[in-house]
C-alpha cells in the first residue's frame, strides 16, 4: 500500500532554494538583503511574491535580476500546477489513546488508511499521535501487545483533530512484563518511568525515593552505607519493617530482611541498586494487592530493572563536592531475539563530615533474557554489591546549638560498617493465544553485614564506651508463581489472578560490645531459620462497559520461626503463625465523556516480628495487622492528572524486638487518618509540573487516656517538581521536598523537631551526538536541616551527666555534581 506524504512544502522549498541559488551566483549581488519569494502557508497552499531587495548594485543589475526571477517562475509554474494536482491538500488526524481508567497509553500503534494510502505511527510518552493523510474518509486502526485491536472510521465531514480513543486491554498493562506485579486501581497505584533515573546524577539512595512523590519521607541514618529510616502516613517504620512496614522489591525479590542483625525489615540491600538500570517503579499506597504479603501494611514499592539498554555501550563519569566521584559502565550487545546487558557502578565520597565517610560502593548487575518464541521468554539476572563506610553517628543537638560540636561533627570515629551481597535469579514467562499468562521465577542470595554503632556514647560503660557490633550473615532462597486468566464473565471483561510465594532465610545474627571496631564481649548470638509460604487469588471484573470495576482478593501466609540461641539455650525454640489478608476495591466512572473515576479500597496488610522475639516471648503478637481504608477520586486528561483520597489506618498490637540491646517494645493498637492529593500538569509541550501532599490529621494509640500520640514521624509530607523535557533534547528538573515539624514524644507535645524545605536541581544537555553533559545541585538554597532525629538518653563523656535529648543526623549542605554520559551504538527502536 502506498504511503502518503505531503510534498508541496518540499517543492516550494526547492523553488526557494533554486531562486536563492540563481541570485547568489552573481558576485555583483554581494551584500544584498533578500527575502524569500515563496513559502509554505497553512494547509500547504503557497503564495508567491517578488522580494524587495536592497542592494548596492546598479539599476541595470536590478533589471537583470528581475529577468532571472521571471524566467525561473515561468519554468517552474507547470511543475507547481502538476504537484497540486498530484498531491492534494492533506488532512491532519491527531489525538490521544487512553485506557479504561483514563490513563494515557504510550507505544500503541496507530495506522491511518485514506484514499488507498496508509500512514503508521506510535503514540508518544503522552499517549498522543499526529498523522497527515489525504482528504476524505479515514480509518484508524489501533493495535499493540495485549491491546484489543479496534477500528474507528472518521467520515469526510467529521473533525479529525484532538480525538480521544479509548482501548481495551486483553491483560492489564501492569502484568505485561517478565516480572510479577500487582493488580492495582488508580489512584492507589502510581507508575514512574525511567526518564528521571537515566537523566539525573544520583549519589545516595534517599534521592531515589524522593523522586517517587508518594508521601514517603526517607532519611540517611548515620552514614551513606546504612539503610534509610522510613516514615510514612504518620508512622516511623525504622528501616522498613515495623509499624506496618513498607515493602520494597526489585524484580520480584523482597529487599526487606526479616530477623536482621540491626532491625526487622532492614532495607540495606538497596545499596546494590543502580539508578541508570531502572525501567520503572510502581508504588502501591496501601496493602491493596494480594500479590504482596509481609511488610506491606503501609504500601509497596516495586522496582523493575531494564532487560536491555537503549545503546550498546553507555558510560557515565561524575564528580563533585565532598571528594565524591562515581562511574557507570553498561554493555548491551545486539543479539537475535535476546535482551542482555552487563553493568558496573562504582562510587566514592567523604560527605561533608569532619570524620570522613570513606564510603565506597561497587555494584555489578547483569541480565540475559532469551525470547524462545513470540509467546515465551526465559531470563537470568545477577546482582553483586559491596559497600564500606564510616559515619558521624547521631550527634546531640544541644551540643551543636551550644557551639560545642559542629553539626557535621562526631563523638565516636569508629561508627560505620561493611556489607557484601549477591543475588542470582531465573525468570520464565509463557503467554497463550487465549491471553492466559504464566510467570515463574526463583532466586538465591547471600549477604554479609557488620554494623558498628554507638548511640549512647558512655551512658552504660564509662570505661570502654557503649559501642556495639551487629552481625548478620544469611542465605535466602525464594520462588514466585503467577497465572493470569482473562475471560468473559456474564459478557463482561474479567481477569483472574492467582499465585504462590515462597521465601526461606537461614541467618546467623550476633551482637557484640566493641571499642574502635575491636570486639570486647559477646552479648548475643543465634541461628534463625525463617520460612514463609503463601498463596493468593484476586478477581477483577468490569461492568457497565468498563465504567464499573470490582476487584476482590484473598491472601494467606504461613510462617515458621526457628531459633537456636548460642548463648542461652532457654531462648531457643520453634514457633509458627498464619494470617489471611482480604482485599476489596471498587472503581466507578460516572460518565464516559468525563474522565473522572471514584473508588473505594480496603486491604489488610501484615508485618512479622523478629524471630528471636517470637521464640523468647511466644505469648506476644507474632504477626501485626494493618487495616487500610481509602476513598479516592482521579481525574485524568492528556495534559492534567489529579488524584485525591481520604485514608484511615487501623493497626493492631505489635511487639518490636530491639536488636541493639535485645530488649522489647510493646506498641498498642493505633489509628492514623488524613488525606492525600497529587497532581501532574503539562504546562506546555516541554514543561510539566507535578506535586503531591500527604497530610496526617491525627495519629494516636487507641484506648489511651489521656491520649498518647504516635511519634517520630512527620504529619505533613510534600513533594513537587518543575520539569523541562524534550526542548532541544535538554532535560532539567527543579525538585522540592518538604516535611512539617513533628513530635518525638507521644505524651509531651513540646518535644518536637523542625521540618525541612529543600530544593534540588538536575540538568542534562547533549553537547554532541552521543555525549551528554549532566550536572546536579543538592540543597540548592543551602538549607540547614536534619534528615533523622530521635529522642533518647546519652552521656557524651565518662564524667558528663546523662541527659535525655534529641540526637540527629545532618542533611547535606549545598553540593554540586557534574558529569559526562557517553552513548555508542544506538539500537533501532
């Protein structure tokens, strides 16, 4: 079939070029100002006019020049007439492709057929398309992977611009990759593309979480190599696993470590994540999906890595403030029916601290995915990482305010740690012609962890100090399976999802007193074997031609906790626990002409206690539950997207085992409620604005009188970004993050800490083909703030008094990073 292309503009351009060529060949015209005598107007109709020319040439020369122009116009007039006959005026067809929930669809194929000609295009990152076709009736054909093909006929007299075409999925898009992911309804699910990760210079993993704009406040906790402290919905999750937990996965592999040497649900293995390799990130704002179990009470962050890189070779080198430098190298070969890459990341920094961080991180990541046929894929992934660091610890703020200690100072110079981790995984996917899809994966990992801390300085041991070493050595094995079955239920589109999860941990944990990283006494040592098996099913059905979506799910988890205490055998034993978690959601779109969706979601999430605490106190709560209720609304157009919701969170009793000293903390049932709002606005073709606000209006322990409040987490968390993308291939993003002041004591409201308002800037600009200049500014306004603040008792020196006070880890001051990115061997799209 012939391809139609409007050529009249090209002919007019040739006319103009020829005329310019004729005129410029006469050397006597040097210095003349010449305006175009032919141009393309709207609709590709052309108008000719003779240019007025100011020249130093003589009058006879003007006659000669006019004669040349007349001859040229006479010669090309028949060609122009023929072109208008052969190529009639074109017709513009433009619009946006959206899904059932008004989400824009990128990468869909749009085929326009008119007057025996055909045009083919794919939608851009805003789901938009624009095609020039001959006049007359136009047939649009929409197709793509997992999309139900459809045709739309546009009559001759009908409008063809700003069309809005809604498609149906055979399988929801969130399930279309090799990795198992959640069934989720907007607005409790958000997806973030890879653009910010490939165009921004990252040096810390808290910067990655800050890009999510999901009400997650994460702070560095005593140095770059230690897991972040996570705070969300008015709860302090410590390092990710208490008070409901925030579950983080990378390609189906849980990053939260159960019964960890430093804290339950510890997220330290996120240090092996390389930002340039991120494909996309899905955030669930609650425990609404049956695919996820332990640590999912306050939501899920699922990170999916690329299977292949866009170029065969990518290199990035960067350096900046605080003796920081970083390198990234990626190789992605061109192989038949195969996606593959191998990448290395290395970084070093001292930070702004008086006791230099000496933070060294090295990561190696690889993928090899073979597409056995059009419906079957087999993949292999590897990831190895290590990091070594020192830290300034959490320092007393009263001494900083008194001028006795710099906010970048330290008390114990030996704080820090070292970590080694490695993971291998195998993934398999098979899609049937009926639309059914089977996904299987399995993994094995090994990690070594040693952390040196001194929280209270000389409070308990005036001679040697209170330094401790926490050790964790573990093997992990796991597997996941998922089967998706799209079908028709009473004539309505439906999707049944069911699957299984298995996760096994063999862990050696130890606690030692230490001075200057030299072990002094054995405090505790145990071997723990924690096993988790689960099964789930989730059913979704669309009614009223897709305007009403109802979804329900059920998950059941079984846990076995076995502990062999190497110090005190009385603390050895075996315990088991099980818990079911129901899910329900309904989303309703009142009108097909208005892109508004209202929804209600409920989900129960769980988080387990450290196995040592369960075995030592078997009467205590082994599994804590989180009941999450959400009422939400979403309005999504091609240029504007707004979501808002009200939430209520009820948490059960929870016992927390404190690995720092082997003690326990019992937390009573609690409640948190508030609202969220998020918006994304495309201001122009290249400029967009997005932001989010999470406001907790109250968070307290139920049944307390006088009321005791949940502390150590902000009630106000906000993010925003103004982003320039696509203008002359440049990228720039000005990002803002805010948290409000918050209390550190549940009974005394006067014990509070200040919030923060921080601006960061990232810019990327191509300076030649295949070479980008990158630079980033952290804390643009040089704001003084603290990332993590806690309230407890300490003694600064052997003869100093013991004082209960606020201890903090400072935020980074103004810092500049610059880098170059090199790309070779761009692959065809």
